[in-house]
């Protein structure tokens, strides 16, 4: 007889950060982590670059206008280092709540201090940093702001309750990063977006990977836009949305309301086993003799010393 598994409760945290304010955003994230802990959550996920916010302003007028350049500088000033004071506070909150956390952050390059990454940060319930994943290919306008990640962070984290992983937004369109995680046996995957959940891609990942997916986007309302950059932000606000999806690709919990909420769903890992018994694309339903994925897991270095 197999040992009983601990309850697995997944949560998508839909909330607005305090844009351009890493300290206030960190404090708000810690509060939300505490609320998720009180709800009995195992793993809580926040949206893409939630701390201190997705760079909506890059779509505004004037690539190098004074207001754009001011926003760029302030964005870098509010990026966080890993580890750093902000991650210390988040780790303490995760430990106090007794939950794991996946949260999108803007990560500062500690060497040049002029480049930032779109990073998905994983924190453990013992108050530790489990790992991070830097977005491999920023999308369209994002390339004006974010640097590219590398293959060193394309990994799965073994937790007491499951193997967990995550990707940022259109990395789910790239297929190969997703396959890399599926082939490593991910059981709970976090898919983060700047706005509403892309259920087509998220449901496809769940069905192909025979895993649960927590798909969560950010929130942007009129009151969330900083007054000094109002002309740079999109005129259409209310971007929000999340879904929790089972290994069959079915949505089991969701929200599309433009309001702050924590959406929770129970998960049963036995569902992943039954789904993989039928189709395990990283295992028995693969042909490595015909098709094989090569991953460069070496960290990218700009200076090679001999």
C-alpha cells in the first residue's frame, strides 16, 4: 500500500503590484502570501514580473522620449537582486505562511546594474530560494527592456508534494522549453502572463504534460497606473485573469474579473499518473532515437577568462 500524500492545494493570486515601488510591492506580496497560507494553500503563484510590475509603459509613445527614458531608469532602480532584501522578506513570508511561492520579478543584473531580466522566482515553505527562471526570449516590445535568459534555469524543482516548474508567457509558444520541463517530470507547472491567462496555451501544456497548471496573469486598473506615467500606459485597463487546469486540460477553477482575488483549487497527483499511463510524451510516448532535445545548461557569460 502506498503512503498517503499530503493535501495539494493550488492558488493563483490575481492582484496589482504597486508599480515602480519594489518596497511597497514586496510588502503587498507578503500580505497576500499570508492570506494564501490561511486558506490552506500549498503553492501560490503570482503573475509575470509582478514585482514591481509588467512594463506596460513600453507600448507608449516615443521610444527614447524623456518620459520613456525616465520610466526605464526608474524601472531599473526598482528591479531586485537575487538574493536581496526583497527576496529575504518574501522568503520570511513564505516560511511564516508555510507555503511555496512562485512570483514573477524584475531581476537586476548584479554585474552591470544596467540590465534586467523577466524572472520567475520559486520560494520554499522553509524560507529558502528554490530557484529562478529567466525568460529565454522577451516578446516584441519587451526586448526594449529585458535581457535574455539562458538554459541554466530550465529546470524542475523537487518538492515534498510534487515536482514543480514554470515558464513566462510566450515561452509556452516555443514548445521546446515546455518539452524540457515535461521530460524532467513536472507535475505542477506555473504559467505566468502580464495580463489574463492564455488558456489555449495553458490547457495545451496541461494536456501534453499530463500535469496541473496554475495559469495566472497580472491586474491593471485605472487606479493602479502611476499618475506621472499615465500617458505611457495603455488606455484599456482591467487586464486580469487566471485558471487552474487539471492533467486532462480541463479548467477546474478560474476568474476573469478585474479585481483582486485568490483562486484556489484542490489537486490530486493520482490524476497525473493515470494521464501519463496513457500518454507520457517525456517517456514511453517519445522516440529519442528519432527526435532528441539538446539543452545548453551552461550559464551565459559575457567575459571568458583563460
